[in-house]
C-alpha cells in the first residue's frame, strides 16, 4: 500500500505521551509514525467513525474532551 507523508502539529503533552509509549515499547522498535497510523486506523475504521470524529472535535474545541 502506498504511503504519504504530511506534517502534524500536536500539543507537547501528547508528544510526551507518544515518547512514553515508545520508551515503554522498545522491544517493538516502534516509531511515532507507526503509533499515529495505528491510532488513525483504529479510529477511522468503523460505521460511525465520521460522526465520532466530529463529536470529538466539537468537544475538544469546547474544552470538554477528557485527557
């Protein structure tokens, strides 16, 4: 499958969580890109993914998304 690259800006808190996952998973030799791709695959594959993503965006913008 063809892959594309694009820049992503995230909050430092999320970057810290990514780094933590990488540190705790050294035996898998995973990368940030692999983690992001896996999370996107998980969230975007499903019958209600569009509605779920839209709901999460609204909650995040309103400050109601639990972190």
